[in-house]
C-alpha cells in the first residue's frame, strides 16, 4: 500500500485518467473528490463488498437451478 500525505485541494493521479482530490477535512473525516471516466465504476468499499456477495449468491443459485433442471 502506498501512503501519501495531501492537504486540502491537493490531488493524486491514478493511471492516466483518475484524479482524487482532498476537498475537506473535518475531525476524523476526509471528503474526497474523484474525477474519472464514466466507464470506471467507483464504489465505497462496504457497498462493493455487498455487491460481490450478492453476485456470488446469485451465481450459486443459478448453478443450483441448472443442476436441478438437468436432474428433472
């Protein structure tokens, strides 16, 4: 993991087309601005993990249904 120190209105660049800017710092919270192409999905980690779990469950259900169709 790369750890960087940034001040308000300072940015980092990821790749050639993603820019993350520090917008505000209040206590223990940091507000970020993310400028990226519309084709790049951006999620909070906890939401991303929920999506991954839902996809995993859906895939397991689909596989189970396919197996049941073959048996009957």
